[in-house]
C-alpha cells in the first residue's frame, strides 16, 4: 500500500506542479469566456457604411426599402422576434434599439438618375462608379415585380459582408411583398394579423414540478457532455504518453525492481486521474462562477433562471462518472502504450477508444430527447458509454437511484477487468524494445501466470 501511495503521489505532483498544467487549467475558462464575448464584441464594432444605389423604375420599391431599413422598423422587427421566442421584449429594449440603430446606420443611400438609359448602360455606369470607389453596391429592381420570373440584381464590392446582405435581402422581400399586396388590394395589417405565428410556450417540467426552458436544458446537457468528452480524451492521451515515455527511457526496468507492475500501473492511473479530477473541479467551479456573475447582469436574470436545477448530489454523480470514464479509457490507453514503441504509433492505435467516446457523446443527444427511453436506459448503464451518457441523463431527468447504482457497479466491474488486462500486458510490454507487439504475443502475455 505504501508503494502504491508513493506512485500516486509522484504521478499527481509530476503533472499538477507543472506550469503547463496550471496555465492550461486556468486558461480554459478564460478561453471559454473569450469565445463567448469576443465574437460579440467584434460584430458590435461599427464598420464603414455601405453606399448603395437603388435603381427602381417602378418608383414604389425604393421608398418601402428605405423605410424597412430604418432604425424604427428594425427595432420593431427585433422586438417581434423576441416576443415570438417567448421572452420579455422589455428586458432587451435597450439592446434592441441600439442594435437596430447600428444596423440602420450601415446603409447610405446614393442618388442616381437612370432616366432614359438602357439596363446595360446603367450596369456599366454603376460598375465604373464602384471601381472608382464612389459607391459600394447597387440594386436594380425589375419593372415586372409581380411576375414569377422577376429578377432583382444586387452587385457589391463587399461580398463578404453577409450580415448587411442578409438584412438587405429581408428588407427587400418585405418591401416587394407589401407592394404585391397593395396591387392586389389586400390589407397588409389584416393579413399579418391573420397569418401571425402562434405563441407556443415550450418548457420542460423539473422533478420539483417547476417549469424550465427546454432550450437551456439542451445547451447545459451539451456543455456537460462536451466537457466530459474533452477531459477523457485529453487525460487518456496523457496516460498514453507517460507509458510510452517510460518505455523509451527504460525507467520501467528500475521501477519493476521496486514494485509490482499492477501496483505501478494502478498508481499511475490513480495519480493522473486525481490530477484530471483537480483540473475538472477547477473548470466546473470557474463555469459556475462565470454563470453566477453573468446572472447578476441586467437583462440576463431570466436566462439563467431557466437553467436546469443542479443539486450537490448531481455534482457528486458528475465527478464519480468522470472517474469511472477515466479509469476505463485510461486503462485502454495504457494498454496501447505498452504495445507500441513510440508516441506516433500510439496515436495511430488510439483511434478505437476515441471512436467509442465519440459514439457515447452522440448517444447524449438521444438521451436529451427522451431520458426515460429504453435506449437512454441501456446507453446510461453500459460500460464505455455510461460515463458520458449518465451525467447528461441525470441533468435532463434524474433516473431512479438503482439505475445510477447499477451503472456505477457495471462500470466498476469493467474497470477491474480492464486494469487487470492492462497490467498483464504492461508487465511484459514495458520491457520490450525495438518492435511493436503483435496480437498473438499480447494474447500470450495475458494467458501467462
């Protein structure tokens, strides 16, 4: 036992006391917050407005288009979209007005007299003005807007500005639709009232009977599944690299003289597993801290109130299944490391366990849809898949305790079998140099007493 604890302590300190571990662990929450905040900041930066010419021989589309791209109309559109999503538009009133004003200021309308000119001449003159940097884009409205083959031509020097192009496209469609209705003598307001979408307030029911936003349940479940998948992949590769490094440096010969191979392997797995648990604990605490901070910001209270309830026992289950997944996959990676001679070879053979983890991650989507289905039950108790699937199932709708206990027992048995199998290969494979072990050789190692 003393030698086992010594190995655990050595492996834990070897990883946790490195600057790479500290930087990587602390950098992950910062990067996560950056990926959430930086894109929003970049897209909020006001660029140069698009100077656009509208050639409208009908004289009826241009005024409607300008009106639809005004700050007032865009603000009304944003408010309507928020109301249809089931949220309180008053909470985001300041943000919608600011976004509408920013988007509307992105268009500058340039006058152009196309009287008596042919379409070819108009295109040629506008292209020349675009090349001379007098305008950025132009839109040519056809004469026959009511016909099916009516073709609107839009040319732009800023072809990559997809936000402005999509905004213009929506406003143009709205303008043409209004004009067609006016020609057919149909009241637009009455049509909008009759064809408005229903207000479907879709929520999930928690175990306490409280109603929660189902969209937030999907997002939270996806975050947990992805966090487990990344952690298991990263730390499995760490085990693989550590085993191959000991084999390349021939330290195993010295270690085997002082402790049994099973003690060394299980101590290595435990030490690295505790390091991974430390990192995951810091990530979870950082995620909860960031979430708590954002929940205090004005306008975000309702969003965070709709998050699923996370109880302390759920956090305990989360870490237990992380440890189960770690020992399962780390044993597989350790077995692979004992077979190969270089890290490059290990990377090639690491594909099967990574593929199994990926399949387990995909099972999470089926569990989110129906946590109580037969598929969800089996996927959440079968070893290899359960460490990823069961935490997501617990978050979606906590199953009976006996199912959680059964899953832990089955995965515990799988861990015992895999560690025993890996130790049998480890004790001989670590002393082999120069060539990769073959399947018959591995089978012979396993059968040896």
